[in-house]
């Protein structure tokens, strides 16, 4: 029995997507598991969206994708919590508010979808969110994208007692998903997925009560404030590839500004400066994470100080599951 299935009743199906239209491309196989009551019409919709997306994007490296459909977000969150416990993944439960997630913890790209939360979204946002997760299967479908070396400057802050190990783990997690989300949007935008990605990103950028409450609760707790700010950057970084678009760029810029509107002006200005670093992202995810982390630490922790961003070989400097 595969990991996590002992506690969850599922109905297993196996679907093979149609051959992609591009000549020479192979078929992507989709291994589907349904947890609870998920309507067949929704399953058909998801499989159709996946098939269309793989047809439009060159995804030769993707052979098989695990697709888990949960009837309730609480069931998906419980599943994730149990898997993280068994795999020894130490990150906090930031996924609790997500309506779909991607991982490759077992070496195969996997998409998990919360059916009840998906039903609360408009059709365009729902399609955009699924395209987003599909892009992750193409770009980040192996274990190397879920284990990151802690850079020297972060270890120094840990050694100096400024950060706890948990804060470092959570900070690296938030930065890594911000970068990977940016890369997913960039891939989709480059392949003509514009309207649905603009709708999806604008939805993410709507300042939620959870964001506002997290900021209020952080109070004078500097590490809690830092995590709240970096969490806020996640949505902005995801949307950043659309900023230069002639049709949607202005609206995305305004949405990013509104998402930070409850912050003091100085902090929103700092976050905007950090976001500018995303324009320098290349094709190497690990290098992009180091670059973005360096900018965050310089702007929000060191306030412009210099630090060495190279990784080290200390066996305790690696945190997996990100």
C-alpha cells in the first residue's frame, strides 16, 4: 500500500491521456486516484484540461503524472500532513490554504486537487490554477526541486541565534515555492496561456483575511513578521512574469500593489525592490532561489549588508521536502 493510503478511502482509476498533437511527442500517462465523492464531470474536466495543456507545451520529459482528487480540502491537508510526517519533512503547514498543490516527493510529479475549494472558483481561475500545477509537473517533476542547500548567510544567522532552525526551513520553503511559481507562470506565458494566468494570479493577489490576520498577529515578533512578508511575496512573484504584458501588465501591477496595501509604506517599497530581482531569474531553479533569498535577507534582515550566498557541504545544511 502506497504512503498515506492506509488512512484514506480511495477509488483508484487509471487514465491514459490522448497522444499529444505535436509530431514526435509521447503520451503522458495520468494515474488517477479519487478520495471521497468527486463528480465524474469534474474528473473529466480536469483530465481534459491536462490533455490540452500537455498538447500545447513541449513536455517530453513528462512520462507519468499522479493525480489525486480529494472531495474535501480537509482530507487533502490531512493527507499532506501524514505524508510529511512519514517522510520527515519539517516545513510548517503553509499548504492549508491551497486549493491545488504539486510535489514530487516520491520522484514522480503529483498534482493534488481539493474539489470543494475548486468549486468556489470561477471557471477561468479554476482552469488557470490547474494549468499552473501542470506547469510544475513539466518544470519541477523530480526530487532535485524539493531539496535545497541552505546558503552560508542563512547559516550564519542561525549560528548567531537570530533565526531558529524551523524559521530557516520555513523561509527556504517559502522562497523556493515563490521561485517555482514564477517559473511556472513564465513557462505558461511563453506558451500563450495569458487570460487564465492573469485571472489566476489576480485571484492569488487578493489580500485575504488570513494574510491580514497573520500580519496583525506577528506584532513585534520579527521572525513571524519576516515569514508573513515572504509569504506575501509568493503571490507577487508568481504574477511577476505578466508585468510586461501589454494587455494585462498594468492590472497585474495594480493587483500586486493592492495586495501589499495594508503594510507600512516602507515595507511595501522594500517588497517591490525584492520583486525586481525576479526579472533576473534564469533557467536554474536552485540559482534563482539563492538569488531571491539573498535579496530578501539583504532588504528585510541585513538592510543592504553584504553576504556570501554560496552553499556549503555541511550535511546539516540541507532541508528536503520543499
